[in-house]
């Protein structure tokens, strides 16, 4: 039974990978866009770090690394949305979610598996090239041993789960709202700001900085970046990310249960 379930969700993940792999023109455009925005941010960061050396505890090479890692993970983690939640919102709005509820599979795990497949393709297809471009043309603070890279890979997996869990909660709100437009706007704003996409969260001062660094969005870019550059203990990062992943997935299950028990499906 367990083996069968594992094969099912692996197949769903593979399907998610293949689906996004068909959008070749969009992938090429995404690589170009991420590279251009990376260049803009790099030179902005270099100017800022010239005026404020060691801002957020980073030197210039670390700041540059942070920029290109952000461009690598932008689509991978659906920082501004556009992952599984987009399709899920539409299926809830149209009532097609009723079909999903009748599948002999766990609804949350089904969508998580598909989103993991999407994230893997976006990292390989859209994220690696801008990151490699940055490593070739700019000085970056990258580890030379295998262990930090292995720890970084674990943080990426956990970051993917946290990202999905946030977006899954947002998608489920459409059971009550019947439209996801406003929720998508909120996801875009919170994702771009609180994940540290614009500026490392370590650079935020005072109490506000303390707050944003313990929010779940910090698990998406800030934690993987700090682990990769040796700025934080990997075990502590794993615990932080895993705690948020468990809490958010549990909240998603509770909200899913409430929605499927008490809410009339749109169109059904």
C-alpha cells in the first residue's frame, strides 16, 4: 500500500515536471528575464554595499551570491505565485475540485507532488542558467566542499514544501471567496517582500527585522542562502524550515477538512 502510494505521487510529480517542460518558449523567456533582472539587482547591490559594507552581515561577494540565488529560486519556489495554487484556485472556482475529491488519493499530497515536479523543472530549466551566468561573470561566495552543497539541497527541498504549504492555504480560501484574484495579489506582495527577494532579511533593522526573519517566507530564500554561504548552522535551518512546513501543512489539512465538510462547491 505504501509502495503503491509512493509510486502514485512520484508519477504525479513526474507529470508536473513534464507539463512545464513543454513550455519551451516560456522557459527561454524566463531564463532571459531572470538573467536581466539579476544584472540589474547585482549592480544595485554592489552600489549599496559600496556605501554600506557588510550590510546584513554580508560582504559584496555574498551579496552577489544572494542575488543570483534569488533569481535561481524565483520561479522554483513560485515566490510571487504561479505554481499549483493557480490551477487549484481555478478548479475550486469552477467546481472541478469535486473530481479531485473523488480520486483515491490524498488531495494535499496530490497537489504537493505536482508542485514538487514543477519546482524541479523550474530550477533546472529556468534557475540554473542565470545562477551559472552569475558565477562566471561575478565574484561569488560559493563553497568548495560537498557538505555545504548537500545541506543546501536539503534546504531547497524544505523551502519547496514551505512555499507550497503557504500557497495551498491561500488557494483553499477560494472555497469561501469564490475568486482568487485578490488572494493572488496578496501572495505576490508577501512573497516578493517577506521572502527577501528584494533585500536580504538579515539587512532589515530592529524589531521589524527580528519579526520577518521568523516568518515562514524566511525559509524560502534566506535560509538556503545562509546555509550555502556558511552564515548559519544547517541543522538550525533544517529545524526552522521543517517546523514551518509541518505547521503550515497541518493548517492546510484543517482548512481543507473544514472546506470539504461545510462549503458547497461552486458549480456543484
